[in-house]
């Protein structure tokens, strides 16, 4: 029963890859499981993880969002450049940024769900717009994020680092979403929109909702990365978009929607993060990082094709 | 409609007294798709606790009518009353809220969700705040499936179920919505006899609870067994509506479905078929083809008939190499052939004109000339040499031969009429000397004039020795143009008709599994 569930969830290849890269990492860096190493790793990985889970939610709905990275940049620039004397302090800056994130998600959601634009093109275009806006806010990297945010991000609560708690809370949210009516609609629409419509599911609302929920996570991601850099940079999020798609693929989530789980995206994000570690500790020049990430994504696609072949044989 | 003077008493099932309002009463339902009228003022009543059987040939409007009642389509005219109240529902969701539920002929499940979630999709059993009550949902799913006698794994993703499993799931989903009016559209097509028996037990229990049922089936034996009333549709019109008890008047039903006997006159074409060029024996593919035998001779046009979805498309696709048969043989001129892809069969001169000409038959954004030469170019031995002059000659000859109305080889194929587009789809096979031409519904969506022209083209090809097998959902057109007609029913050819025996009555009887 447990094994059947695990196999059907599609996370097994990602899990195997995670074990492999962790083994490599431990071999190269014996203190990997030491508390300082784990804490710094989780603090570094958390923004990526959150964007990857956001992408997973959208991909499960059979859509894509290529504007997530630019969105992180824009939110980061907003946090670093909003004049606190006008919006009135650090907390209101955060609230304004949250509203901005929801608005960005809503724009993508409206374009895709209600205007019926293909998500690949529509979010590619909005991504360019977000990037342009971010550059407009901050032509040069700089600005300042309230240092209190950084202190909070680096703190321990209940003996656990805050970034880890953020990830735990988000994963708990994913579990709840999976058990909620809305979460099932979201996946059902991704699996077969026509059947979902005939079953009485509000198809457009489900897609719109997927974008809004995802952008809530993008907001958390921007908050986390800003807490680390404490400044604004319009190019900060550039690599996030493709990393999130790669993580989704490694995590066994079908790009055709419906199949997979956010846990897969978490695995994928960890695999990609640890590969960067391995490359660093192995002394390979970091310019090879993208090369190796590409190889891992190809391997994940190989697993997927293999699985499809097996299913067809059966 | 008749308005009876007050105090006049009528007996029989046609009486609608205020005390016994029908559960559902649809009046004057009309629906057009483009220029085609699918339904033309159809009336349908369903009483609580009764089963009404909806019968008709292909394209008679059964499915359109049931989808309108279930809220999936909106009618262009007509009213629907539920227990005397006029309703107009815009979506399946609203229809379900009123208790009208449909189980589709082709199950519409989300393939990745487990069976139990599929059954309650859109009608989730939830606790506080919309969280799904998993244990209750699973219990209810298991109990509905148990009632149908199904032993399905409720955790299995719906996409992994067999065809009959998916059909059971589709029915179970409809049952789980506690319908007042249940529409079963060809529910038994992929069920085993035991499963059908269980389904009928459930139907009987539902009717004893006062649920009204609309039952669509092509199996007259089942209709006889379960229906209290029968409504017959022909070409989008109601042509018969009567109560039955026990035995069906099959002759009357077939008569009504086929229409006026005058239409069977046909110009008698005399063709002299040559030797056998294709012999198919015991061809099997999954559950779609269950042992098909047929022979095709050069210079003849053979019609493939039967209700939709009896395996005709699968048969054509298998012969053309789109699908691989599980068993059986395809013999061309005495040599057994097998294919891994359509290209292999094209080399043997076996070509398929697919039914969706926009998506499968044509390159819609390219010119008439490019479309006509596409097969020839893709099949030529030296792909790096483009025999431009020869191709241009071929295009000119083909346009001339098939009498395609076009401004010239450079015209965009999308701007041709449907009939002329179809001629292009046929014409491109002339470039590789197709010896056996298979056509799947070639006249779909074209007007009667274009239809005549398409068959004139086929006639011309047959005259030059091509063997032609054509599947068409319209029986009349096959009767008019074919030398022989083969009727398929549930994956087999159940009737082969030629000469005097080739008439609509015989074709229709065989289509409903009642061949001589």
C-alpha cells in the first residue's frame, strides 16, 4: 500500500537522485550533517524551494509560469526601495509587497484562466514586464532592506532555524491544500479540464486560484532572499524561473498536469541546490554548474520517458 | 400539442393530468451546429419511476438531446420543465443541483486522480472549511461501487482502469449524485453481461425509489428488458413515442429509424471488380476489434457501416498501419504485410484518408500544390532531389482529374470549400499510386453537392482499378454509392450485403445486432 502510493506519486527518481547527491556531498564535505552546514544550506535553499513549490502548484494545473523569477526580483526591489517614510515602516512595506505579489499572481491568473491565453507565452511576456518594472525601481543594485528582517531570518525559534520552519509551514500548507476541495479541483483541472468541467468543477476559478496561491509562495521567497541580501537587485531572481521548471521535472511532476506532488518539487529544489554544493567542494569551476544541472534534468526526463514506456507496455 | 376541453378524460400514457406531472418534459428542443440542424423541435418526457428508451441511428440527435437535458449544451429553442417548472441550466453543475445527472458513453474521468476522488469530483463530501472527509467519501464510493457489483480498487488512478472499469466508474459517479433523473448514454457498450445485469438491478431499484431514467442503447434486447416507454428519433426529429410492456415491436422501430422507403432508389452503377487485392482475417485490436474478416477487390467501392464506435475507425487505422493488431493477418495480393508505422503500408499502396481533414488530412497553412505533393515528396527515393517539373505536372493533372475548384496550385488550401479540401486529401495519394484507398467519413461536414462530387471522384478511381473501402456514418450515402456494404457491430463484421439485399432496413437491423 505504502509502496504503491510512493511509486504512483512519481517522486522515486527524485528521491534516488537526492540520496546520490547527498552521498557525494558528504564524501566531499564530511561535515555536511553538522549543524552549521545544515543551517547555512537551508538558509540558502529556502528561497529556491519556495519558488519551485510555486511552480509545482501551477504545473499541476497544466499551466506554467515563466515570470516567477522576475517576480522575485520585482518584489525584492520593492522591499528594498519603497520609501518607508511614505508607506510607514518596515511592516507596512512587507504588507505592500504582499499585496503586490498577489496582484502579480492575479494578473497572470486573469490572462491565463479568464482570457484563455497560453500560459507559456503570457507569463513569458509578463515576466519581461516585471523585470522592466524591477529595473525601473532599481536601475543599479542597492537600496536597503530593514535589517530586522535579516535578524529574524537568521534566528532560531523553538530550537529550529527560521528558514526550516518556513519550509515546514509551507509543506504543511501543501498537505492541507491537498486535502481541501480546492486542491483537488486544482489537480483535477490539470489532469483533464474537460472532465473537470463536466463534473461541475469551476475550472477557471481553479486555475486563477492556482496562480494566486503560487504567488503567495513567491512573496515568501522574495522575503527570504531579501532577508539574506538585505538589498535590492533587479537581476536577483533571473535564474529562479528555469530552476523551478527543472525542479518540477526532477520531482516527477508531469508537465501535462495532474500527476505529481509538491514534495517532488521540494526534492528537485534540494537536488539542484546540493549539486551546486558538490561542484563547489569538488573544486570544479562554477561555470560548469549549469552544465551539470542540465545533465540531472535530462536524467529525470529519462526516468519519465521510461515510466511512460512501462505504463504503455502494461 | 393538444388542448383538451375541461372534463374530458383520456386514458393511456399520453395523458398528463396535473396530479401526474412528468418529472421532465422537454418541448420543441432545437439545436443547430453551424448550418447543420441536429435537433428540430424534439419533445421528450420522462416520468418518475419509469425508464424511457431513446433510440435512433447515427446523427439522429440522441446524444445532443441528452447533453442538452444535462446542461452541457444550451438549446437554440424549446423549453425544459422539471416537475412543471421551466428550468434553464447553463452548466452541468446547475443541472446536477436540480438532480439531473448524465453518465456519458465515453467516460470523462480525470486520469490521474484516484477512482474515489473522481466519483465525488465537484460534489466533494467535506468537513469544516471545505476539507475533504476522506473516510466518509471512500466509504460512500465503495458502497456505490459495491451496489454495481464492481471490484475496483478505489485508490487506483482512473486512467489505469480498463474500459469497462472506467464505464462502471462513470455510472457510479452519476449514481453518487443521487439523481432524480438519470441519463444513461450507451452505458453497456463495454460492460460484461454480468455487469449489465447488476446495472439493471440498480436501475430497477432506482425506479422503485421514484427516479426517472433515460436509457440510450443500441442493444434492442436491453431496451426490451428495461424500458417502459420508447422514443425514436430520426434526423433530429421525434418519429415515435409509445409505451411498451415486454416484447418490442422491432420491425416498427427499424421502420421508424430508417424513414421513408422511397429514398432507397439508387442509380445502378455497374462496376466489374477485379481480383482480390486485400484480405483481412481475424483481425483483433484490444476490445475494439474482435476478429474482423473482409476481402477487397480491385475496382470496387465497399461501404463500411454500423453505428458509431463499433470499431470501424480502428479497423481502417489498423489496416493503414496506425495501430498494431494483437492478432490476425492483413494479406495484400497474396503476401502478408505488417507495419510499424503508416509509411510501411503506404509502400504497399494502402492509404488512409482520415476523418479529421483539418488536423490529420491537410497542412492548412500551405498551398494546394504543397498539399497535393506532400505524400509523393515524403515517399520518394532520393529525398534530396526535388523533381520540380514533374511535381508541377502531377499537381496540374490531379486538379484537372479530380475537378478541384481552385484558383491554382498556389492558393492556400484553407480557402477551398470543404468538398474541394477533401478532394485534395484524396488527390495527394494519387502521387504514390494508391492501390487500396481507405476513407474514414469523407463527407463529414460537406454539403450534398460536394458529397456527390467526392463519390464521383471515388467512382473515377475505382474505374481505374483502385479498391476502395469507405466508412460513413450516413447509411443513405453508402447505399447510393457502394457495390457492397459491410456492417460492423461490437468489433465484428456481422453482415455483408450486396445487390437486392442491400437496403436500409437490413443495414439498420444489422447495426442494432439483429442481422439475418
